[in-house]
């Protein structure tokens, strides 16, 4: 909203992004497990599973997903995200954002680091109320990899438009284009 005071530190912005990434990974894993159960492939994978002690290799259950560790670095060229995570390591997901120079003051401090559940890498267009209208964000993906990695997640940079018709619950339009 116009005239909104600075409400978020960079640390808080990183924590919010980390939690948003964690929540989305869990959602993707749960959807893939449900799909495997409907199709019966969970039982096939379970028969092939060698019983590794690592929860990230169990095809019958979504493993614990820690909050992502978010690191922000000034972008040397274009803003973007470097992210891929394999749960087999049991380390928190590492989510590195290359941010434009104004990201801290225009995005993080103004509480726009996460919009509609998606991390904001850059704001490409603002509306008249100084809210992000077009953002660079990521499209997260995740599933059970039956070959060697088990549960894994990754992302692609995308550009999305924000619908502010309900200011308390903004929505994102489907990915408009690849940002990379």
C-alpha cells in the first residue's frame, strides 16, 4: 500500500522465503505421493526400494523438509535463483538468490520478499500503490526420483503477474515466460 513503512529486515525476508520454499516443496511432494498412490507406482517403488535408512529414499512417505537456507548475493548479471535439493542428504534446502541492487530496499524492507507464496527475485513492474505488479520468481518442482536420489526439488526462474484485486490475498498468474 502507498506510504507503508519499512516492516521487514533482510534476515526476516530470507526466513520468509525459506519457509515459503519449504512449504511449497512439501506441497509438491505430497501431491506426487498422492499421484503415485492413485496409480499404484508407490507399491512398485516400494518393492524396488532397498530399505535405505534415509527418509529421503522412502517412496511411501514424504520426508521431513527443513526450512530452506536462503542466501542473497548481488547479481553480477541478471537476477535469478540457483536451487536444486535432494532430500537424501538431510541438509536443509540451499536457496541462493542473485538479487538486483535495489532488492534490499525495494523488496525485502517493504515486505515483498514473498508474494502469494512465491519468493520474489526482482520486481519488474510496480502498480500505482507501489505494489509489485510483475515479478521475477521461481517455478518450483518436486517429485520422487526412483533412480538414485529419492525425493528431490528444483526450480526455474519465471516472470509472473500479480493480481491485487484482494490485497489481503494476492494471486499470481501462470508463468508468463522464462526469466532466464
